[in-house]
């Protein structure tokens, strides 16, 4: 069974701080995706990483896929209140997605 | 509509009642997925359709759960004789095709509360 573990589970920071959240597995994934989910809404895709060691940047967000394709990280620089939400990583060897439990981020002004 | 829509957005059911949850995917999307998201958890896969064919129902938790997509567009997830443990948000997602790198677009979910 493929499992994705995310850490930390909760993170509360002040506006302007940097943060990193992690997504780890004992299994190899052909790709990993990061989603952001706001209360009352469905997850929205942020990025897909495919190649081991790949780094992708999306404005203040930096995503990295581990060399062995078993782990990934999301780094946010100078967090803003608008970054508040549930960050989910998801992977799958087929089309169905396996999600982690998420990191609930709160950025206070 | 431009995105995936789901109805109702909220549903309160008494234990033992049957419920039906509707998903309208993005027009033209071949693949449709149902996920269950319990409070404080990530979504868990329930079932998958390619057009009208249900190709994977391995995630359905019991035979009380049934899904259909008869014309390859709108899908309905039915839960019979609801139990309290069925309380969760039910998410529907669609994608143009089926594949490990295909983007899945999620609807807002139906929040089901079983009393």
C-alpha cells in the first residue's frame, strides 16, 4: 500500500516568515502533485513534479521532488495571509490519486 | 459552467436514510473520480469512470455505496442506509483523459452529515 505522510500537520506563522512542508513516502511515485484547499472548496492543483531532483517555482512557492522520487517539499517565502489553507500532496502510479493528510497552514497578519 | 459542480452542497440525513449526490463534470472530460474526505484528512479515492464505464470501484467502503454515470457525463453517488461513519465531504473530480499526469479538476464537494 502506498502511503504519503505530510509534516507538520499544523503550522501557524506570522506574515513575512518562510516555511517548508514535507511529503514523504516509502514508495516510489512516478509523479507527485501539490494541491491547496480552502474551507468549503475542493483542492486546486498547484504543481506536478515528475523527474527526480526536479525543482519548480511558482511565484513565492518552490517545489522539489526528491532524487529517489519518494519525497517532496514545498517552501514558501515571505508567507502572506492569502497563503492560508490546507496543503495536500498526492501521488499515484496510475490515474487515481493517493493523498496525504495535509498540512494546515495559518498565516497571521 | 466552467468548472465541476456538485449538488447538494450540504446534506443532513438521518441514520438509515438513502442519499444521492450529484456531480456535473467539465464538459468533454472523459474521466470522473469520486473521493471521500473525512474531517482533518486528505481525500481518499472511491471510484473512477471512463465515459460511462466504471473501471475501478476498489475504494468504495461497502456495498451500501453505489455510483453511476449512465451517459458518460453527469454522475451520481448513492449511499444506502447511511451510517454515522459516512459523514464526510464527498468530492468529485474530472480530467480530460486518464493518466498519472493528467490534471484533475475538483468540485466544491458535498458535505454529508448523518445524524
